[in-house]
């Protein structure tokens, strides 16, 4: 949905606390998976403000579901 206060549509963003609440993982696992390249990389907006685009997390989750249903790890 377009916000009339912005010139462009901004992507939906999630902070680490949002991910912990919505996914079955804690922040320790999420950061480890980011470092290992197994979870989408975050975007650093500024000091102490790191976010993920919801679309990247949703795509990662969809790929995990497909892999699980195909019997792959």
C-alpha cells in the first residue's frame, strides 16, 4: 500500500525482535546463520538499527518449505 508521505514505496522491514517473535529461531541462531550464509543478510540503517526486508525472509522461508517437502535438507 502506498504511503502518501513518501515519494517511493518502502519495503516492509523487520528487526531481530520481530524475527524472533515470528520465526521458531532465537537471535543467536539467526546471526550465526547470517554469518554462515544460511539466512538473508540484514541491512544496516544506522548505528544500532539493523533490519531485514520481509520479502527476503519470506523467500528464504519459502525455499526451506520447498526443500523440506522435496526431502532435501
